[in-house]
């Protein structure tokens, strides 16, 4: 079974979770191809969700027993792993709270506990926490003092803080932790409103500990942007996240406000694509007509279908998509490189304060800009953008989808 066809079948199966019946296209699938589907579902980390959709209902008769058993194994495996992650996360949040460092729980941990309502259903490989800019270094030092170590022994290198998060922290038997002080790297040019994120944050429960999570509208915009930043190469799990949010919070979501946030962030294209695919492919309860009236420029039908094919793992030439989205030509790329280099060299004062351990309101921050430039020149030879080397299509999609 080809990846594209397998992806279509998995979406058809998942669609039944959100009110639709299983598509007729699954009736004539040979037994051997159900094994391929199980492997693909596990790779895309949607196997636990599929298992929960069919277990204990009449729907289980619509899929082979062997397929359901493979899904069950994945479900139990993630249930055990996530239970340990959440147990450790409670301790991590308590350690930060003891130091009076508030944290917003991002992505997988927020979704698994608060949105899906069953931590086995949403696999996660690490823990992402957002802290306020002045607290970033203190949060890093708190976890290091508790036994965490910077990934691959990086230490708190100044230039590792120019992205969206500080160096990953790891500890044997514990989840990897990423401490974010913003949702987007300065070099990306995404205008996520950090202060607004904290004002709109909601109280959530992580085990017995109270914490904070993004508002539904911010969460939706972030999920769309995050999938785009990874080049839509990780499968349709983010579409399930969007569908579950729509199911969980329903009429309490202000979709107009979410669209305005996406436009303000410069992420309206990625938001539109996530909302449309979740509505059309999974039957998510999303007022898509309202969203479609504000369709961003450049997102025509060919672009949508091409990026949908990429989400489903189908080999696809993205050059035509990028041209339709307005990817800059040679001189445009040169200008973009210049802007990116400037953003990397002329970071905000708060970013400099974080990197060099200075008070946020200290005028000494300005004295460290020459230090920053010297470090960039020594380390890289030129002022250059931090990019994902070897992942050209991912970087190009991310650039093209910016507003």
C-alpha cells in the first residue's frame, strides 16, 4: 500500500471518531495491507487514538482483529510511558513553583491531559514548557540543580538561546525538557505575542498540580504553525489535535479571535490549512465557511491538495507549491538572508538579557551586542541564520507559509 493511500485510509478510520461512518474504501483492503496500516498508524503516533475509537463499540467489527490488537499494544505502551512522563512533570512543575517560576505547559502534555482526557491517547516524546523571559535562566538552573543536564553537554551557551527554546535538558529515566521563553525563533520572523499568551492562559490540572495552558485560540494557532515549521512531515497527528480541541471546547472557541491572532502572528496560512484539513478530512466541528471567507492569499486548491498530500506521506514535488505561495527568487532570498542575519545579530534586549544573565531592565544589555557579534563571527565566520541543515523542503515550506 502506498503512503498516500495508507494515509487516506487512516483518515477515513479516524473520521468515524468525529461522527462520520467508516468510509467504504476500507471494505476491500487485503489482510496483508492492514499490517502496513498498523505500522503507519504507529509511525504517525495515531494508533492509540484509533484503538480508542474502535474498542468496546460495534465499530470494532469494521476492522480485522489483528489490526485492532496492534493498535491495542501501541495504546498500552503509550499509556505506560505517558504515565511516567506525567508523574515526572508534576515534580518538575512543583520544583519551578517552589522557585516562584510560573510555567505554561505546551503541546503534548497540555493536549494529553486537558484536551484528550486520557493521557494514553496523545503520544509525546518530551515536555515543552513556556516561562516568562526573565525566568528562563532561573528555570534552566533549577532543573540542572535537580539532576538534569544540557543535552549532549552543551551547557548554557549564549547563542543557543536565539531560537524559541533553551538547550534541551535530559536526565536518565526522565523526559527531555525544552524550556521555551517564546514560541518562535527571532530568525523566523513570527510575531507571537508573548505577553498576550500569558494574559489569555487558562488554568489546567497536571496530576494533582495546578498549572497553566494556552487558551484554545492560541493553542490552535500554535499547532498549525508548529506543523508548518516541521514541513508537514510528521503525519496527521496535528489534525487530530485540532479536531479534539474543536470537540472538547466546541462553542466556547472564538474562531474569529483565533483567525485574528493567526493574522497578527503572521501565521494565517498555516492556521487556515490546519482548520480546513481537520474539517474536510476528519469531519471536525469547525465553522469552516467562516474561516474560508478570510482565506489567505496564495492558498489555492492546488496548494491545498499538494500540502495535504505531503501530510499524508505521499511523495510530492513541492516546487510548484512554493512558487504559488510566493517563495522569493534569488534577490528575494538574498534580502531574506540579510533580514535573518540582522535578526540574529540584533536580538531583542530581553533575549540578550537571557543569554548573558542580566536584569531585563539593565542598560548593560546594550554593551553585550558587540560580544554577540564577535561570538557569531568566531563560531560561524559570517552572521548567518540558524537553519535546519539538510532539511531544505522543511525550511522552504516554513518560509513560504509566512504571511
